[in-house]
């Protein structure tokens, strides 16, 4: 306990020092923020629990869990004595640094897959700032430098403490409100995948959701939130996720809680989220917790009122579709108004919402999504006691911790630019289009789903190269595999027994050689470009998902053709003893 107090003191001193420097930098570099209107996951297909919807999730295969892997979490410390006064000091500093008024346009950087190196943020932040963004919603996931017993949550490529300081100072420099996002309920795979936290799962065999009724769950969340908040003492908002709590109400503890208290899964959800938000507001008075609101959609206002949540937190309503049903959104807004929420956020999507394995961002879909949100914003006067705090333009990197990568961030920069400028001008008119062209060095072609020209935005090499891979790699190799002579003369049997006519091989060898000459060096260059932006784990993952199977196919065709052609069509028994005629 003593050590921990000392730690906090040292940290706080450091933080105050940093804040002073940032504050000065911010005032010096501050620009007049763009007044803009503003902007999550239709694609998150599976449904949260039986209470929620009727369509069940596909049954994942059971995990084969070795119970001996589990170790019991140590008893938690009492946080309350430690933190409040210190963070309150910082709270008074933060008012001075704040410059924005009106709803924020916040860009969601989802670090749960292909997290960029901080050097990429050095180029990205000024760009999004010029495009009209005035905030960043940073979903740290396993990229945050958790310490102590939470050290296990860090990816081996997680940011360092210095990286976090640099991110903060970049955000300040470019006038971007930095809002941390830490999941506290559902989507806790990055925590619950670790053996020692298996006991805190709501469904023992699934890594998705936390058991809200286990006494150590809240302590774990409090520790995580504390560590992140200590690094963001000036933040005005804190996003606690809380979407898609699959399996809610299924643990023995939760069933017991519901029975004893005569309460539903809805109460269970509200109870945990409210406790988490109370913890945050005690830790940092004045902070506004925000949360994805999908778990509230089927709850009546009275149930929500009873929880006490509306007085301390604000819902983030998300919809990523090309069309938004205004009457449905209106229903939500009116329920939330009745429940007594005073503020609300919206969430649109600029990428990662159009297919679990999407590689190339559909520009028009995301444009339409933003136009639809603009209509919702225009209807806000119907809900006079709800103030819109901002719109988060989400950019999902993957749907879940355990699923494949969606589009890489550089691939979606044109989409992000279109969406931000659409919010800024109210439509994607000529002015917005010209501004995108000026800032990205390319002209948007919605029909071709592309931005063409001498691209000059950060990551544009990766953009161009992914485009070529997306459009040509599989297709060019597939075409070769469909060649008459490959199909007819170079089947698996022919390749296994080195028994093919060199005359027939000759018909496709030229094409094969050309493909090798093109793709092999291309992929080497591509990996270098990727390594400029990403850590090697992400490069490997993207290559496995999108490239390696095709390149392996091509390389093995090439090896086989060049080996077999030398046998000059001789009888297969001779080939098997590697007899090569002179
Ligand atoms: C349990 O809750 C329901 C609905 O809130 C209520 O109608 C019922 O009377 C309660 N039962 C008991 C035993 O309190
Ligand atoms: C919009 O939602 C309302 C209420 O849920 C429904 O009655 C209506 O059919 C929907 N409209 C469209 C165009 O889907
Ligand atoms: C685009 O919309 C903005 C905001 O309404 C307006 O100021 C601008 O003149 C429009 N540009 C064109 C070319 O219509
Ligand atoms: C792109 O660059 C090439 C070569 O530098 C130049 O010839 C061309 O005019 C440029 N195109 C545009 C649209 O700027």
C-alpha cells in the first residue's frame, strides 16, 4: 500500500509537469477549431445473450481448458484512500487547457489489431486535424502499458510509457481531445483470455464477457481504469465500452444475484456499469464516462432511471449503415431523454464496419452513413434536454480480439477524409471534395471506390500497394491456375510424379515467370512499407491473411515447373530416382 501511494505521488508529479508543458504548447500552437457537425458496429453480428435478442451466436467450439492454468487473483487494494484528492488537483488544471466548444468530431483509433507505430501518429494527427477532427477516441486494448499484476495484459508490442506521453503531446499539439476507451464488461477477450482471469468469465468456456457478480471483477476493472486514467488525468470524457455483453446473466453468481434481488439481466448490466462509472467520477471528479448503448436498447426508461446511471454517464448511439431509420433512432433518443440522460454521443464508421474480413474500404457506404447521421443531427431539436457532445467516427480494426483484421488504417484514409469533410460541410459537395483532394493529393472516385492521383497522405504507399494486391494478386494467380495447360497438363498427379510434357509447360512458363518477377519483389517492398507503419506481428498477420496463401501457390507452381521441365517428359519411374538425362 505504501509503495503504491509513493508510485502515485511520483506519477502525479510527473503528470503535472507534463501538463504544464502541454498546456503551454497547446496555447502556443492552438488554432481556431473547425466548427463542424459531427459522427459503431452494425457488423457486430452476434447478439448479446438470450435476454437481448433471440438470434443466438454461432456456437464456438469449446475450449479445452486446463484448470491448473488458473491462478487466483490476489486480493485487491483499497483504491478509495489513494486517489481522489490527487486527481482532483489535476481536474482543476484541465479546464484551462480546454478550447473546444460544440460537438466534437472524434476519430476512433482501434488498437486491438494492426496498431500503428507512434511515428505514424506523428503524420496522422496533423492530417486529421486539418480535415476537421478535434478529438481522438483511443481504444488501447492490449497496447496500453499496463503494469504490476496487469502487466500480463500488454501485447509484446504494446506502447511504452514514453509512447503514451508522445501520443498525448501530439494530441495536444494538434488540438485533438484525447479520449481513452477501456472495455469494462463485454469484449474483454484481451483480459479474459489469460488463464488467471478465467474465473472472472461470465461464461467459463468463452473469453468474451466479465462476470459482474464476482467480487474480484470490479477490482480488476478498477485497477485497469486507474492505470489508464493516471496517464490521462486531463481527459474530460472516458469511454468504458460496455457493448455486446454476450452471455450476460449466465454465470452461477449472476443467476444468484438476479434471484436474490428479484432483478433481470438489464438490472445486472446497469448495476455493473453504474458502479464502474461511479468509480471513475470518484477518481476524477468532473469526468464524463461514456458507453456504447446497445445493451440499453431494449430497456425501458424507468429501469434506467432507477440505476442512477443517467446522472453520471452518457450513451453513445452507434449505427454504421448506409441508411439510418430515423424513427428508430428517434425512439432511442426519446427513451434516453426520458431516462434523464443529459448528454448523448453518436458513432458512425469510416472503416471496419462492412465485412469481418474487409480489405478495401467501400467509400460510398461510409459517406452515406455520415449523410444519414447528419440528418439525425438535424433532428436533435426534438430532444431539447439532450445535448449532443460529439460524434465518434469509428475505424474498427477487427470485430473481436480473436477475429481477422479488417482494412488497414492507411487504406481507409480517403474514407476518413471524405467522412470528416462531409461532417464539416454538411454534404460531400464540391468544396468538400476539393479539400480532400488538396489534403490527400488524390481525387475521389466514388464509382471506382478509389482515390486517384499522386497520393501524398501518410501511408499512401501502403494504400497503393494494398489496392494492387486487392485487385490483382488472387485474380492473376487464379487466372494462371485456370490456364488450359496448367489445368490439363500440370495437375497434382503430374506435379507429384514429375510427369508433364515440357511442351505443355512451355505454354504457361512465360506467364508464370512474369508473375514471379512481378510479385516477389513487390511483396518485399510491400513488407518494408508496412514495417514503416506497423510492428512485425501485424505485418505477419496481414500477410498470412491476404498474401501468403497466394504467393505460396505461385512459388510452388514455379518450382515445380522449373524442376519438371528438365525431365523432358521421360517415364515417371525414372524421375523418381532423379535420373536426369544429359
Ligand atoms: C419481482 O419483480 C417483479 C417485477 O419487478 C415484481 O412484479 C414482483 O412483485 C417482484 N417479486 C418479489 C417477490 O418481490
Ligand atoms: C423504421 O422503424 C420503424 C419502427 O421500428 C418501422 O416501423 C419502419 O418500418 C422502419 N422504416 C424503414 C424504412 O425500415
Ligand atoms: C458546400 O457546402 C458548404 C456548406 O454548406 C458551402 O459553404 C459551400 O459553398 C458548398 N460548396 C459548393 C461548391 O456548393
Ligand atoms: C503526378 O506526378 C507526375 C510525375 O511527377 C506528373 O507528371 C503529373 O502531372 C502529376 N499529376 C498530378 C495530377 O499532379
